[in-house]
């Protein structure tokens, strides 16, 4: 039997595990995650009001219930965790599916002021990620500036504009729901340095902004018209053409006097965050113009926009895993067909998939062919890899390395606790908000009593006991 560790339980990790066990009956997979909860960004990155996308958890669940797959949460790999070299000793192959956990910075003066956050931090807070900041994002905020024009920027803009009746049915943690419901945010500027034809949001996400109750979307047609493709968008790809058409409709619509306003701004870039009493008080924006080569250049014309909250959404970036090679320029692990490259040479037994392999590009479905390519490399190398003898069940060694594994039964206990919490609040499922609550719920189920199914008769099936 080939024993494989997949590090990361998001879509790329679970698609990798699925491909391995579906294509080879002699593969056992442990899916390791530092969190006690599976599903990665599907659980902690998808906006809580996007139920259809969040329901992807239901289609990923059978992967973790497969008799030759075992979920092992609560295991940190690399710095302050199980060393990469030790993990390699415990498994024939290790596939790293650790995503792109950090965010890019604006690199402008004042970015360190209180009230300046990454969109990632804001999303983690309203998604109940256990590492999230304590809150205070929207306290005393009247106007917010969201820097970026991708889907994450649209998500955080929408969350700032929603109110209690729209958020209560979601699984948002109670503290975030209460804070957003009581928020005084009445104006949100979403700012992009380029034009509408180059925006990264999808039309479906964009249109959702126009359907928010008591909220109007305001677009300045003069900013749109600065885009050379705006006058005749017929030559644009279909998605960009639809975006321009939606924006054109909003620009032509009369003001409705709604209580909340979302202003979509183009050809502006932040050059400084201006402080008031140690907090963000305004954003200085420079007007940009197309340079004729697909980029923009500064014009030297500026405007200041009042803001007590700034959320930057200008891209993600991979972070190094101690013990693995890392390309700082691309934020990825050097690889060929998913095989990790050390000094330019492929290392059988070490692999990557997902954003740490190809960079933060594509949608959730893009991870499927990416994972399949990596799984193919693992299975091609399997005959040689499987000849190496391994220690007994790696869980014992993981515990010896300081890990406190949380198994599938622990995760099921967390699910039950979140259902009970929601019922006590008169809501549906409500996420547990912090490490202590997650560990307490998982511990009530007895920790990591997970094991193999029939493929390894020395261990009981991967089911709750």
C-alpha cells in the first residue's frame, strides 16, 4: 500500500485525495490540516450569503468519508509544527496543498494606521476563522474604501452593505452579525486603478450589488468613458462586455436616495492613507490614465476621500513552508507536473497542488485538473516510493511531535455544536468563533479516533464511533 499525506483540506487537497483513491485501490491518504475543520477556503473564504458555493462542502464530504481517506485536523506542518523532513519519513509521499495564505500590500504611507486592514482579515472575521482578529472593523465607521475590483472586493463591499435580516440566516458568527447589523456604514467606495474592461469581478457577483435592499450603486460615466473599450465593448470577451453593460446601466440610472450608497470608482489608485488621531481618516487617490499598453500611468491629479475603514483586496500570495523550497518572486514552490524541485531537480515523494503550485489564479473548479496532474505524478512514482518501509500508524509519531490530532469524529462533534449554537440563538447553523470553542467541541468526541477502513484491517473504519 502507498501511504500519502495531503497537507491542506481545501478543494485542491480534497481533489488530490479523491483522484488518488479513485485511480489506485492500493493508496491510503491522510488529509492533514492545521485547523480542526476541513474544507479550507470553502468554509472560511466563501461569503456566508453565497449558499450555493458554500454547499460545495456537501460534494467534498464523500472524499473525507471514503474508507481509504482519513481526516487528521489540528496538525501544523513546518515552523512550530511537524518538520517537513519528519513528515517525509512517515509517508511514502507528501502533497502540499497549502494555498496562498498572505495578502499583498498597497505599499503606501499610512497603511499601518488603525482602520487599515486586508480584505482577508475582514473575511476571516465574518467567517469565524479561529485566527481572526477580535473585531472592531466597523465600529464608528461611516465611510469605507475597498481597494480592488475583483470578486473578493465585491464580497466585502456586499457584506458591509447588508443588514441583520439578510445576514441572520447565514452561518456568520454571532459577534460579527451583531457588529454588522449595528454598523453605521452608509457609503462604500470600491476603487480600481484601471478601467471597467479590466476589472476582475464576474458579472454575477457585480449584479448582486444592484439587488441589495435600500442600497444604490453609483457609477460616474466620465470614469467609465476613460476606458478605450467602453465606447464600443463589442471586441471584449463576453464576461468583460457584460460587466461594461451592467456598469453603463447604473451610470445612466437616476439617483434613488437610498440609505446606503456603493460607489464604483475607476482609474484611481491610493497613494496615501491620511490619519486622524492615529486612525485612518481619508484616502488620497491619484487619477490614472491608460498608457496604451494595457497598464495605467499616474496623472498627478489627486482627490481625498473620507474613510474610517480601508480594506485592501489586491491579491493573495503564497507563504513559505519551512523545509520546502520557495520562489519568492512568484510566491510558489518550484515544481514540474506537481513534483517539487530542489535545485532544479524533481524530488520523488514531495509534491504540490493548488495555489502554492500555480499561484492564486482560477476559480475553485480550476483545482480539479491541477490536482489530477499532481496525482498522476504521484502514481507514476508509486512503484519506487512504496518500496520504502514506514513506521507504524503515523498518528503516534504526529502526537510525539507535539500535534493534537482531531479526527473525523471530532469534526462531526463540531458540526453538532454549531447546530446547537444556532438553535440556541434562534438561527440556523452558527459557526463556533474561536480555537477554544472548536477544541472543546472536538475534544468532547474523543479527539482523533479516526482510522483506516478495510484496506488496512488493523484499524477500524473512518467513521464516528
